[in-house]
C-alpha cells in the first residue's frame, strides 16, 4: 500500500531527527518520540494487511503527517535559537522549550492512544488532532482536517491474441518482480522471459527487451513474417523496441531500404506518402506531382518493386492506415514490414487489449517501502518527461526518502542502489546514456505513470496545478509538495487578468503554506516576468509564515525567478535548484541555509557567490558556472561535487581547497598565475574522484599552459577533460588506471599521441578536439584501443595522414570527424570493420566525403554536414557559421 510506504519513510526521517543535535540534548522529547515510533511500527503491521485505502487509513496518515510537522517545527525553532544565542540557548529558553516539550508530549500521548484504537479495530471515530504550537510561534491553534484525495485516472484496456492463421505477431511487455512470491499460475512463467537491465548493453533501447529484439529480428530477416504489429498500452515501450530493431546491424544489412514514418493522431494519406517520398531519391523527379496521391502511390510502388524494404509506422492506431496505403507496396515475395495476406486481422488487435494493472500491482507491491516512495515521487515529473538522473537522485536525498545504512558512508551511494534496483525491475527506463554508457536521463513509462499517479495523490505526496495564480483550486488542503506545470499562453493571460482584479488574492487565499515541504516548477516559458514575480511573492509568504518547513526549491529552467532577500530564513532547505534560470545574482542570505545539501547554479549568469557558502557544513553538491568565491572552504565541509569553480588568487590551494578530501566530481577553471604544482598535488590525493575537468585560460579566454602530474593513484577516476597547452602527453602509467573517457582540447601536442593512448586498458571514448594534436601524421598500432567505442577528431588542422593497423580499434562503433581540412583519408582497415556503425563527417572537403562513401561498408551509416564554424578566441580568421545542410 502507498500509505504504509509513506509511513515507513516518515519513521526514517524521525529517526534521523532523534540522532540530530537539536533533539538529543533533550532526552525527554527523545524518549517520547521513540515511544511514538514504536506505536507507528506496530500500526504499520496493520496497514500491510489492509487491502484498500479506507477512511481510517486516511486519518491515520493525517496523524502521522501531523506528528512529523510538530517535531520538525520544534527542531527548527531550537536550530534558530542556537544560531543566534549559541551555548546560551539552554539557559535563555529553558522554560519556553520545556513548555513546548510538554505540549508535544501531551500531543504524542493523545495520538498514540488514537492510533492504538485503530489497531484494536475499535468502532470508527474521526481522529481530531490539534496543532500544538511551540512557544516561538503564535498561540493560535488550528485543526487539521481531512487531506483531500485528488483522484487520478489510469487508462486500461484489453489485449488478446490474434488468430493463429494471421501473419501478425503480438508482443506484450511486463515488469519483473520477486519469483518466490509469485504463486499465481502462469505468472511466474511469464516473468521468467524478462531479461535483466545492464548499463553495458550495446543499444540504449534494449533494456529488458533483448529477447524480444532477437525474436523479431530473426522473424524479419528469415522472411517468415511479412507483417509484424507491436501492440500495447501507451508509454509501455513499443517505440523503443521498434527503434532498436530499426537500428539493428542485421536489419541494416538485410533490407535495401528502410523508412521510419511517425503517424500523427490526425493523419492524412498524403502525409504518409510525403514522408516516404522524402526518404527516397524520387523527390528529385520533377515529373511527379506531390498533390496527386495516385501518382505518388504509383511512383513509390515502382521504386519498391525490386527492393527488399522495411517500413515502420510509429503511432499507427487504426487499421484504416493500411487500407489507405496498401496499393503503394507491391508483394513480390522477397521478404518486405507490408506484404500481409489478412490486413483485417490488424483491427482485432487494436480493438482488444489485455488489462495490465494486475501485473503492475504485483510489481509495485513487491518493492520495499523506500523504493515505493521514490517511485511514487518520480511521477511528479510530467508524463514522458526525460528526467536528469542527477536531479532525481539528489531530490530523493533532499526529501529524506533514502534510508541510512551503517555500512555505506554516503547516502548518495544508497540512492544509486535504489535507482539501479528500479531500473532492473523495469519500473524506470533509461532514455539517454552518456558516452560511457552510464545513465544520463530516465523516465517512468506512460502506462506505469498512469498507474502510480492516483497512488501518489491518495497519500497527499504532492499536489499539481497549472499556475501559481489559481490558488482557488488549492482550497484548504495542507499541501506538502507543490508541483507547477506549464500553462498555455491563453490560460496564463486569463489568470493574470483575474489576478489584477484581486490585489490581495495571495494573502486572502485559504492556502496554508506552513506544511509545504517542496516546490518544483516545470513552467519554462521564456520572458514570463509575471511568473518570476509570483515565485518571489510565493516564497515571501512561506517565509513570513514563521517556521518554513520547505526542504526543496527546484526552479530548474524557470526564467529569472525573483528570490527574496531573506531566503536564508528557509533554514530547513536541503535543495536549491537554479540551473538554467538566467539569474545573475543570489541573495547574500543564501549562506544562512544551514541544512542545504545541493546548490545548483550551473548555466546561469552568476559569476560570484558569497564566501559564507563555505560555512554550510551539510553542503554536498555545488554546481557553479565558472564562479568566483571570496573565502576559503571550511575544514569540516564534506563536499562531493564541486563543478564550475573559477580559481583566482583569492582562494589558496594549500590550507584552502586541500581541505576537501571526499570530492567525486571536480571541475575547475584557473589562470596561468595559479600555483599549478599545489593544484596537482591536491588533485593527486583525491582518491574518491570519478570525474575531473581542468581548464587553463588567460584573461582573454585563450588556452594557457596546463601542468599535468601523475594520476595513477586515482583508481576511481573514469572521466578526464583537459583544456590547455601540455608540454608533452603523459606516459601511459601516469593516467588513471580506470580511465574510460578522455577529452583533450588545445593541447598543442607535437608528437603522435596514439601510441600512448592506445595502451589505456579501459578507454572507451576518446575526444581529440580543437588543435589537441598539431602533427601531420597519426598511427594506431595493432592491439591498441581494444575497448574504444567512440572516437571524435575535431579541428586537427595539420593532420594529413592517418594509419590504422590491422587489429587496432576493433570495437569502434562511432567515428566523428570535423573540420580536419588536410586529412587525406580514413584508413580502409577502419572503414571495413564490422562493428563500425556510425560515421559523421562535418565540414570536410567534397573529395574526402566522396571517397569515404565509396570505401565504407554497407552496414555503416554515414552523415555529412556541410557546416562552417566561428573561430576560437585565439584564431585570427573571419570564418562564420553557415549551415549548408
């Protein structure tokens, strides 16, 4: 049950509070909280056996939320007292805090009694819980009413197999769960067909679908299936499967012609025919009128007649499509996705789909409580939204959803295991990979999103709306998390007119922000200044309410939100996400956010932060935008991410940055005057470092001298990005032994680097950019680059000859060459390799692209871009950006 999962997470948060300094010094309240936790644990057993959410369960959840509010408010009051009065707090506020503790004690006793009545199945009585204020708050008392349940909808339909005689293949998708608990006949066998997720899979879309891909590819290439239909509920992964098949190497080799056509909901036959025309060379035939559907069908039919072709219609939801276009595709018995004998059977599949909710329930119920809440929280992102994995995991942490583990030092590692588990179970799908195959973005499948949405609403996990103006729809709910989606321009204009007629609307609204834990906005409309002002007013109301419980303020992508000067009063804030907001400054009080864990101002115009940032002892992730800081870091800081720092003479390395020992991601830009010896000595001792970017620039932004010292001790470093002039390439044993991704820019290397780089045992991605090598010849020796999958060579202007010996780069899949004007050729040994799938040539001479196209293998796709690029800051050339494609 969703309620039971939420209760479990609240218990975990109360445990963390007990361990905190603000409560452990008051043994009385600590004992009382321990008692209420015991009671909640016993009631949780009851919740597990409850089959459906009923009125008692809802009231029980309200009681749990109320306990959380009370204890958290008291904790913040004590934190504020200590912030101002320090060690004198216990003396000055002794009687006030004692009185508050007594009131909380009475409240816990009352709620404990009421909860035990629920457990004992006593006749139902509405739980009336009084809001106990601390002495630092107003003496008003409020009654917590029922949390309003916002009903969601789950789209379900039925699916049944087609006739045995049909040339159609039905594919259904399911989700993995615990085998030991599957006693229902037929369920276990169905789930055993699922293949597990691995970040090492060669294709992005293959996660969990590898067996289905192999079956379909075999059917299509053996000519046994003329028509294959992939059917399922919206968002379940049909397009992902189809794209994986479409890009499969065996498919590319087997079919002489392939076309992907996206079918809109309101399609026309002409739309489909034009899409097909664009993928063929018949577009150059001026004799065919593009307004004459019959003529286009005849022309396409003639084009396909002597070819083996594969056509994929993505989004087809009716059998009428086939009736409209079937005469375009001749059946010459040569194995071409439309030579079907019984097109009418297609309609049967669309009209009858199987209910998948039972399977989803099995999978969801098999999750642990913390995984359930993390998954439910994920659906606050808009449906089909590509969620940055970085953002999702940090939000889980900030919300307190990650259970602490005594054997794992950093909660970030636990959050990663949560994510991996949900991916393994196919509850979360990877939508985009990084170059090293680590996950970059993810999403919740549409059908699962529909299933989870009402569960998130019934637990009051979050509340969604379209615009901050429309508070009327909020009512009197004690909202805990607010999520704003983007409104249409017309809707925004109408609401703005309403706002102008109600100047005091924000103040008079019955919405109570005192319980709000999170505010997340996906309103990314550019130049919407009204939205910026509304956010400022909204935050002001939360702060002015007194005790702000806000833990998450995520405005990523919102255009220039206005932040109040007293932002630092949100002392419970854990996550401040301002990435891509175009902000140019932050309130100085940001240094007072004592619980802040994540501060993200990447891709903003903020170039300076107050030195008080370093006093935030709980800060874990600091993402900057080549930003200056004017103070040394605090010795107790345990920062994991420091990205985008601009290092100048104000910040020393010794007795400064070298206090940071736990960094995992480090990105620094520095000037030539920086003591690079101290810098490299510090970096050489960061044993937990995973990703490192170093940029050496002068005052004009030009690349400058870059000193490199051995990184052989950095055994976890997998990503290394260097911009600056190197005297020489480091020896192979000076690189990190686990290096996977290497990027070199403006290195000005005179000696061929490939002999050394080819010996790096784990290297999978190599980017040689912007004059990283200025020699004329490059040789890749036999046995080198054994794991390399992607190679980029950009703007190596002096390179003329490139040789690749047999047995080198045997696993290369993607080759990208840009603006290497003098390069004479790509080695034939490379062009003929079976694993080379993609070749991209940009800004290369016509003679070069023509020769490469002639020599490459048929299975290698080739993209040619005729672009010119603006000069780098140090180049004296008048080149301008022109796109000829």
